[in-house]
C-alpha cells in the first residue's frame, strides 16, 4: 500500500470502529484474515472482500 492508501485506510478503520462494536470488528478482522490473508486496512484496497465479510456480520 502506498503512504496515501495507508493514511486513508487508517482513518477509515478508526471511523468504522465508531459504528461497529468491538466483537464484530474482531470477527470481521479474523474472517478477512482466514478467507483472504489480509488485514482490515488492506481489505479497503479490494473493497469487494471487505464488503463480502462485513455483510456476513452486519447484514
């Protein structure tokens, strides 16, 4: 990830945690890593993966 992508992903992750409880965040992060071997920040670069996993937990 470039520096700008990292900055935006970090900002998004902080904002996202304001809307989702800690248990769901943990489940989402774990699931992203299990399915795709990526972190939450990295998943924002490939938004389809992020969307697929969050949809499972948030509907």
